[in-house]
C-alpha cells in the first residue's frame, strides 16, 4: 500500500473532525481531507483541487506554532468560556482545540521532525493520531542529511528511537507503506515536557554528520506492521467514540494500548 492510499484510509477509519499537515508541497496529501484543515509549508505549490475548508499557511512550522492561537481556523477554535459564577471574570478561561489527525512531512532533517512532533503534541490528546512520513529509509544513502539521491528521507528515522527512549508512555507503530514507511503515534500527552527538557541532550547525541548509522531493523523493516492490519484493527471506532465523548486519558488510554497489542505493537 502506498503512503497516500494509507493516509486516505486513515482519514476514514479515524473519523477525524479536523486535520493538520506539515509539508504541503503540491497538495496531493491535502486533497484527501474533507474536514477543516490547516496546512503549513514555506513554499507550497498546490496544483490539485482541494475539497476541504483549509487554511494554507506559507511559513515554517516553527514560526506557525509560535503564533498566538495558531489553530483558530479549526472548528471550535480557542475562545473564552463563560464563567457563570457571579463576580468571576471570563478572562483566562479557554476551550482548547485538539488536533484529531496530524501528518508530519516537512523538512527531512531529524531536528525539524522532532520539533514538529513536539509542537503538534501540544495541541493533541491521547485520542489523537499523529503520522510521520519517510520513517523507513531503504538505504544509508537515502537517509543522509546531505541529500545526494533522487528519493530522500533524510535522518528523520531517528524519531522512532528517540520516542522509544524518552517517551515510553507513547505507543508508536511503524507502518510498512511504500515507498519509505510511516510512523503512527498514539497516546499524545500535551502536558509532557520531557522532549523539551531533554532537547539539547537529544541533539548532542543524534544530530551527527553523514554517513548516518541506520539500524538494520529500520532498513529491513523488521518491526513494521502491514498497513492493512492497522487499518482493519478493531480499536478505531471505540477510539473515535471516546474522543467525541471527551473521555479522559485515565479512562480511555489503557483499553487502546491493549487493543494495539493485537496488531503486533509491543509498547
């Protein structure tokens, strides 16, 4: 299954109410959305017809997330809630917009992809689905930081190891899509600051010059699941129902984690 086929089906099974995309390029992946969307790219060149209510942002993702209320375009955007207690000011009471489905396919360098994930997680919840593209390079050359091949993933594959090491609370699923695989992340926690706190430490270890040391498990896709297996899993409907009902993490997360184990996910 190719990456856009997988993403198309993911829009269906996740029943997402909104969508955020980092890395628009010509808009092929954005054409799959039918819900209020935000798409970010400093140099997009959309050539396809879009069929969603979309806010196209010509900016880097770092600059976009530095804005005040960056997700205001999405339905239910941030706004003051009425405080009915007499004498209390409504200032400071806000309804938080939560991203249901996010697709990260921006700059193919590890540090950019990590910051993209960190920024997206701030606006996500345990029931959100975060997808990172180009996570299974087919060769060391394809995984180089300095691009010298036609097909190029860069060194974003390191995200998998970093999340396993620093964020064992998350569930990460490597998906064997063509051509260069994807990583689907469940269980986002916007209150978790570990990646932010350890960012300099992570950069010092993982941001290294070429050639990159790509693990054999990555090159051989040893831990990747079939995309069909993930899409056909039985947890999607309960996940959407829990999200729409606003169930807290303490209620909904463990059942989802157990359901993910049935599709070959160990964490």
